[in-house]
């Protein structure tokens, strides 16, 4: 129903770039309703990963990541509620930044007819270098609309100028989303490099809540945030399905449908816990400047368009696991409004790129990007795919 839509005006984020001289010459491919880690649809077909055409480039900003990796564009704007900036950056070997929630205006970036910003969702930049992310964020960040009459967003400057000034926590994998060994190995190699060069490094430091609870809170708030896409008929059908679930049903599908029809009081209770956990993250960042973790459970997976996303699987360490398990790596920062930058950290033995996710304190966007800049300078950065 949106295939022939032509926007009456530019999105605010886009206009901030064009006002600064950016030249916009096209749009890139996305999945239906921006809801996949692949980028295919019935209108424009399938976007391939330039490192291996049989694999996904990620999504929903998969077309953007491919355009960057292959030299078709210099900068891109994507959106992110479930890693839709970070996942394609990771799969295609480019840079992506998910800003602190509310820092970059989302007005005009919505589906037509939507006005209120969706919980967790952000718009943010993708590029081939961390420096370009920084330049874009300086243009994109700022209040918008009625809020701009009274409030000014001024992201704090970065205190650190060298790696040796950073206190770094590292998380290689999680019980909620086991990470494929080739990706873990690249992150472990990066951690070993940093251990001799940063102020402090820990493989054990974590915020004061369990990863399991973080996943549960995120899935509920994520799927509640997207529930308004349902028609009245779909809502009624999903409510009936939820009534038929066994009391202990805890599959992703069951959690998703419960969130689609969640009573407001129940949502308020989950949201309150989310904000308690935000405070625990903030306490964590009293002692640590960044946390490094995977952006996804594996490198780019083969195209798979069969069935619904929650029905699909990917291979992790020789096992088939639910594709949706890796939502954990999206929500561990995203649910709590934290900024995170994905930066290339090397290639797997299969020759596929993998990125490290750099999480910083709320409003510490330039801290995460600065760390990516230092990695780019001292460890390595973007490498073009073969043939490009």
C-alpha cells in the first residue's frame, strides 16, 4: 500500500544533511515494513551481500550498507529498533551508529500517517569511516518541532583522545544468544589487542541485571511498540490466540503475541522495570566507558525467505538456532536508549566481515564513535569487498 507513495516533504534528518550540502540521489532497498535482517520484497526483489551474493546484507537498512560497501554512496541514513542500522553494518563490513533515543529527530522517517515517535526506534547514520559517522551526528542531532522552542540537545564532548584513557568491558557471548565461534574469535582477538593499550579491561563486568531479564523486557517493549501496525481484525485474532496459550508458554512467538495485545497496566509495569534497568546501566558506566559486544550471533547468513522470521533458523556453532534469538544483541543497548556504534573488526575464516558493537552511556554518542575512530586508526577499519 506504500509502493507508490511519494513524500510531500523531506524527513527532518534528511533535510539537515541536504541543508549542509549533501546530495541525495536515491533510496535503497529494505524489507517489507522494515521488519527483517534481510532486504527483500516483492516490488524490488532481493539485495545481496557484496561479500557473498548467496547471503543476506542485513536489514532493514541492508540496501544502505551495500551501497556503502560497494562505493555507490558515501553516507546513508537508516533506522533502528531491532539492529536495523547495526546488523547491516556488521554483515557488510561498514560503520553504523544507533544514536541515543530521541537525539536524532524521527519526524518524516515514519511510515506514512504516523506522527508519534515509536518507542526504542531511532534514525541514525551509516558510513565507511567512523569520522564520517561523527560528522553526520553533528548535523543530525538536535531537538525538533515544539520541543525545539524550549529544549536544546547538546551531546557532551568526548573526554578521551587515546585508547589508554578508556575503561573497556567486553562481552563475548550470552546465554540468550550464543555467538558463532568465528565472530567470538574476532572479538577475543580485539580484546587481547586492547588489553595492553587501554586503561582497564574486563571480560566479566556487567550492569546489575540478568541478560535473561533484559531480553524479556526488550521483547515485550519491542513488540508492544510495533503492535499498532495491526488492524482491528488482526488484533482480535491475536488476542484469541493468546487466550489459547498454555500458562507457561515462553516461545518467542508467544511472547510476541502477548506483547501485541498487552494490557496498558502490564505495559506500564514492564516499562517501569526498563527504567530501573536504565539506572543500573548508568551506574555501570560510572566505572566503564564502553562495553564491547557482538552485533549479531553470526556473520551474514544465507538468504532465507521461507515462512515468517520467527519460524526461521540460522547456524551457530554447528547448531540450528532461532533467528530471533539474536534480538538480544539489539535490545541489550537499544531497549535502554543507549548509543551504540558498530565498527568492522575483521573477516571470519569464510571471508565474511564482522563488526564489534560499542555501547556507551546514554548521550555518550561521541564516546562510542570516538572509540570506533581509535580502532580504525590503530586496529583496522573498512575493507572493500572483492571486486570493489
